[in-house]
């Protein structure tokens, strides 16, 4: 087995509400192997973005990390001082945010922003820094890098801005990129461009990636392994083909069946999951999914199912779906 | 499908958003510029039919919804509803995208749902109105005890159910749904789509369903119109549109959305970026991104061609697009 690049164990994040701690992430464990794309999928409120933010210590108070370990290449990120953490952010770990409108500084040219990021982390000196910045503008597919270098974010379209955000995340040669809903704010045709770009850059640089999204279509095309989150807990982690063909957790299957997708015979399937995901602090005892689950039994209502590893996948369910073993 | 007198006819409808002219421009009587958000759209909706409109942002689909609902007047063209024997136009209601901003947070659910009933005088007396509100709440999958609550006590999916109940309270013959599930999560979206489908079936509503999601529109609509930069580029039955699209944009749009097939992981981006709708390209508006574009596309706007199946498309060529279109994987990006 390869040593994972990023290893997250029992990550717990709580939020303080009226002096009472409420669990937002409950002992989330997963790992990202070198060169791998780990998809993180779930509905809003499942804790996908909190997981991403917790890894690079960008949680917004009152959210607070209260337990667990995070190690990158063997270094414990959770024990770093804020100053040391600044060198990790943007240096060892790049971050692509959802909204390209707000994640760039509107009053600084994109060339300057790229140069700043490169200079801070790589310390190459003026000319080399600028050369790299121009190189990155070209690599993410913007024409006339010299012209783009002097432009401000508002002069670019949404898709072009997201390309710059990607360049910013990758320009310091990080070993891991966390992409939080990188294409959600974009149109379908632009989304495919950005995904293609991320895939090309991933192949060139062999950077590991954590791709956070709610779109199962994006997961199917981009991820090598997938972690499904539900109400702040990991429901299932599986290789992507297995997840779609043979999901173990009932929630995973529910999510796949609820996504309107044309089936092979031209019809469209649409099975809903009853109810809604419990909000913060309203997680039922036992398995968080039990009120919506058709397979729930008495043990599901009282005991939280642990994450059980079985061959290449792991799931937290007492009554997993049977595999169609060929 | 029913095909008597059409329920709603859009006849060469255009809408231009003008900017305010400066004093000097007005004195000099300079040409009034503007963005043509909807350009020469003709569409017929029959009774009991659901017509879907798809397109990317800026294609004019929401503007068209506002024109149909009468919230805005078209710059050119006519929108004609069939009048009932008494000479009245049919009642119309709208369901909006964002269930957080489309419900008044200071009103109880009862107030919200009762308002259309009171405005249209559909029930008389407090007890009758309250009974109708309860009935509607049950119809959309909520409970009558929810009537005393306020919108912020509900989740996004439940709020959208309230929006639907409010729309149904006006007993509309025609319903406009503008991205009703775009703000919702998948599992909740499936609930709302199933609810809407049941209501369509049971109430025999005629509706216009606007979305950017092709899979959603395929489930919901009988016929689908595809819009690009203000123009209706193709219109066909849902079946026909997905099986045998006639316009290259439709084909590329279908391929661009990633599906859940993990064996074929290729992506299908559409070359280039959406041009600025204020300055659409000359000739065919799609020619800057079209893999089939030839010289004629750059100069002449394609005519409106009818298909034998009753649809229409705007393309110079009669292409066979029933298969996936192979585009070069890394197409050049054009500056906006």
C-alpha cells in the first residue's frame, strides 16, 4: 500500500452555539494518495467545504477544530503555528474556491496577484517570477499573456477568472490542491472547459487533488476515489467505478438515483429520498441517515455505525447493500 | 397531445434593454443602443402542454418568462393568450428560483398562500379560505399545522413547496416555472420534480418550464426550446430533441454536461466562450463556437426551418447529429 500524501484521522469540527458545542464534522477520516483525485461529494450542509477549510486551517469562527490529526507527507498540519501554516497555504496546498468573482482581489492586476503568490512561496527574483507568471497565464489557456498580465479581474469573463484562480492555486507547485466546487458558478459549456483544464494540469504536474462538489456527473468524470459525506460524517469511500456500480451505503445509492440522468434506454429515472438532511445540531441518535433510510433497523437508531473497511472501499452502515458479485 | 386553438402564441417577440441616454446624445438624436435580450422568438404552447426552455446564462430565457407573465412588455411582437368563452385571459402564476427571497419573511404561511385566493376572490369567508390553504398544504406534501409558521422555519425544499402551494392557490391555468429547482440539493430536487410532475398530471396545467439543466427539462417537458444569445435556435419534442437534435448547439449542450458513466471519462467542452449578448456575432450567432461553421454562417443569419416532426431549427445545414460530435479536446479559447 502506498503511503498517503494527505492523511486525515478523526477530524472533528464543532460550532459553539450559546455555550453549547454542536458537532459540524464528526470524526471524519480519509486519505489522499500521491497523484490521486479524491472526490468529496454530499449535499449542502454535509460538511464538504468545512472539511476543505479545516485542512488548511481557514475555518471561520465560531467553527473550530476540536480533534483529530491532519498530516501532509508525514508533517502534522494540525500542530503548526499560524505563521508556519501560512507557508503551507498556497505553497504546499493550493486552494481553488467556488466563486471566481470574489476569490480574486478586484483592485490588483491578475499579473501582480500571480507574481505575489509565486514570489512569496518560491522566491525566484523579479524577472524569473514574471516569466513564470506569464507562463502560467498561457498554461491555463488565456490568449496574449502579456495583455492579460495587466488586466484586472473585472475585465475577464467568469470562465477566464476561474482559470486564473486555478493558476494561482498551482503556481507555487503545491503537492495537493483542494478544489471547492470549482465549476458550480459556471455554465455547462464553460464547466467542461475548466474540468478539462484541471485534468490536463493534473496529468502534467501529478499534483494530488481533493475535488469537493455536489455534482455526481463531475465526480464520475474526474475522481479516482470518492468520499461521500452525510451530516458531517463519512458515509462511504470507494473507487469511483465501484461507487457508481455497486454502492454500499443506502445514502450513496439514494443520491445516485435522485440525480436526473438519462439512462441508456433513453428514459429518465428519478427516485427521491424522502425527508431532508438533518441540520446542524439536529442529527438523530445512531446513524444520521436512519430517518430517511428504508433499511434502517433498531441498531441504526441507537448506535453510530463505524467506518468499516472492506477491500478497496469503506462504509459506515450496519446493513449495507449487497454487492452484485459476478 | 392536444392541438386545438393554441393556448399561448408568441409571435416574433423581441425585447431590447435600452440604456439611458445622456442629454447630449438625446439632443443630437443619436442612435439608441441596447442589448437585445430576446430576439424574434416565435413559440406556440398548446393546452395541457409543458414547454421547456433551456440555455446558458444570458440567453434570454428569464427575460422571455417575464415577457410571457406580463411583468414586462415586449419591444416588438405579440404575446397572445387564448381567451375563454367569457372573454377573459387565463389566470397565470409564477414559481421562482430562489425560495429564500421569494417568500415574505414577515408573513405566516397562511397569509402567503391565502393572498392569491383573496386577490382573485376564489373563496369567501375566513373559514373557507383557511380550509383551502390546508388543502393546498396537504397537496404539496406539508401539513396544515405549518400554516401558522413563518418561512424561515422551513428548509429550502419545504419553502419551494410553499411557493408551489402559493402558485396553485391562484388556481392558474398557466404556470411559469423559472429554474424552480436550481437552488435545491439533488435529493430534494427529485422530490420537488416528482411533486410538480404529479401536479401537472392531476391538474392538467399548461406550463412554461425554464431551466439550464437538460436532464431536468427532459423529465418535465413535452416540448423543449433551446435558446442561444436571445434566439430560439431549436424547438422539438423532448424525445426528438435528445434523440435527433438538429442544431449543433443542442448537440454540444447535451454532450457538455458530464453524465455518471465512469467507463467513458471524456469531457466535451464547447469551443470558445459565450459572446457578449450586447454584441452578438454577425450571421449565425453560434458560428464563433460551431465545429461545422462555414463561410455562409459568418455572413448570413440562418433561416427558420421546420422539421417533419413539427419542430424547428435555425441552421444553414441539415446535419445528422444523432451521435456525439467529436471536437478537438483542447479547442482554442477566444477572448470575450
